[in-house]
C-alpha cells in the first residue's frame, strides 16, 4: 500500500552513513514522494570517474553548486504539485543556504516543509563503513577516521523544526514507517 503524500518538501539530513539513502529507498517504495539525492546531482553535473581528490575549497564549491541545483529542482517538482524528498548531509552553511531559501518561499506558498535528521551510533557507523568497504562502495567515507572527520564538520539544520530519527538497530522499513508517522497529517 502506497501512502499518498500531499505536495510538500521532506528533507533527510545527517552525517555520512546515517541511513539517509537506505531509509529514502524504503520511503519512496511506500509513498508517492519524488526523491532527489545530492550525491546523484554530484555524479550527474560534476562527474569524477577517476575519483580525483579536489582541494577543499574546490570540493566545497562543487557541493554548494549541487545543493543549489537540488533546491531548484525541488522547486520545479513542487510547482507541478508533487511531493519531494531531498537527501543530503546539508552539513555546512553554504549547503543549507539554498534549502533555507526554498523553505521560506514554500512557506509563502503555504506548502509544508519537513526536515528530518537521521542519526546513527558510532558503533553502527563503523559496521556500515566496513560493509561498504567489503562491497566495493565508491563512498568518500571509507574509514572510521574519515567518518569522524566528516562528523566534526556537521552542523544540523536550525532554520526549521527538525525531527530526529535514530537509524541504529532498525531496518530501513522501520525507519521509513517512523518518518511516515511524522508525515501522517500530509497523507491522504
């Protein structure tokens, strides 16, 4: 059974390996949400098949551009009255700025905007990183040290209320159902 979600923007933020993508995959199977993932935008608009390491300022610029494109595409989808799910860390102020602007514009249009922070314990993060490594994932977060480094830069969304969903020890489906519970007022 698919839950019909009214036009809105739902945001999944969180550190790497917090379960954003996996929970989103389950959620989109259970709803009519159109999903947009910043990592997909990165691969599409700034491909890097050789996985060349960029200087930090270059990487931040590229990612800020991806977050801007993500917000623009979300607005296009909302204009045709479809609900949208945005997936990304939204970890730095320049990554959150397009999202904050989108939330203000949607507020003026009276379109709901919901933000979720997905979290994970360090122990489970280590397990997920190891699983990704074994599976040959192309993730930038390939070690616990790299995860800890990324985690210290993470700044949660503060411009709207945020619901925290701890994904530790839960299936993707359980996490998705928890999110749907928080969206029940938007489901018909």
